[in-house]
């Protein structure tokens, strides 16, 4: 697949188109699933899906890091929603179509290219924002906590659809509180970037670092894929996959984020450091574009 097909702009437009089609098809599937369950069921399902669609449309029309967090939290809800629509009697054609579209849209939303397009929407001037992969240790927590939140959201909708107003309201309140807590935590990971500007590079990562790390271009010797035996300071989290090693002429001060063991953070003087862009090859191309030696 060539680079143009995989470009952030193409991925964003693909996500927009998929979301519009999914909105219509899911609406038909929900109508089919609730037609024999009374007007309340149809109203609750339509209102809930309408809120999801509104959030997605707003955040995809105006890309931003905030939009990335919302899209990646909300869009995957369409997968279990489509499965439930099938289970509750949606016509096979509508239900299967909705499920297939939900799965495809979710895969595109979690692609590195779509993530880059969304965070780049909030960039200033000549900034190039390259998202960083999350630390591997947090991924299981993120998945499990999202599943719990999604289950609460869907149970609330089902309870309200069955006229169990008190149960539905209580579950919705708990789900809303958990959703806000997860949103705040997840949004920190949407704001982790290697930022490239004509003057050099900036490591913007308040998960790993206590302070933003500035790398002026004259002080950067070069960047390359990190070898397996590198002794560079690991500022990736650590994240899984290939890392990019950046070497500087004069040591820079990297302040790690506070931990229970180091409540004030830990200061490191580093000559070389590792970062983990979502697409290391694309990152090296972007680094070369600001005239930092690569290879």
C-alpha cells in the first residue's frame, strides 16, 4: 500500500465517511431492533445513538487532540451496540452491516494515521505533531476500564428502554462518573507528541516527563532507529515496538514525572534518548524535513 493511501489526511477522510454511513445504518438497525418493544425503547435508543453521532461529527469536522480522545472512547461503543441490536431482533442485513461498519470505523480510528491527523488539527503554525505510543504497561488497564465503562453505558440504555427508570438512572450516573474519570486519564495519552518545528524538536509528554523537553536543532546530532543494544535514556514509557534514538551534542536535562518513589520527579542528564512515535519511519522522514540528520 503506498504512502498516499496511508496518509493521515486520507485516513481522516475515510473515518469521516465511515462515521456518516455508520450513523445511518446503525439508526436503521436500532429502529429494526426496537420496533416491537414500544415507543420508549425506540426513543431511548435513538437519543443515545444521536448523542454518540453528534460527538463524533463535531470532533471529526474540527480535528484536535480532544477530538482524538472522544473519538477513541465513543466510537468503539458502536461495536457492542450493533451486536445488541442483532441480539434484540434487528434484521440480519441491517444488523450485520452495522456491525461490520462499526468494526471497520473503530480500526481506522485507532490507526496511527488517523491519530496523527486528529492531533495535528490542534497544531500551531509550522508545528508537526507526531503521536507517541502509550507505555505497554497501561494498555491492559485502558482496555479493561473501557470495557467496564461501555458495559455500564449499554446497561443504562437497556434499562431505560425497558422502563426501569431508577435502575437506568443509577447505572447511567455511575457510568457517567467513570466515563469522566477515564476521559481525563485517557486524554493525557492523546497529548503525548514528538513536536517538530524549524527550530528543532520538543518532547511533549506529561505521562513520562515532569517538564517538556526542548531539543534545539543546532544541538541535535541526529536521529535513527534505535539499535537493540542502545544505552540511550528510555523516555518511551517504556512502549512496545521500535523506538527512535535522538543524539545531542551537549547533554540536556530530562525531568521524569513524579512517582510515589520520587514525588518531585527525577532529573537525568542525557546525551541520547529514546522516543516511540506511532510510525517511526514517518517520524524519521519528518525529522529529516526540519534538517536534522537521519540515519
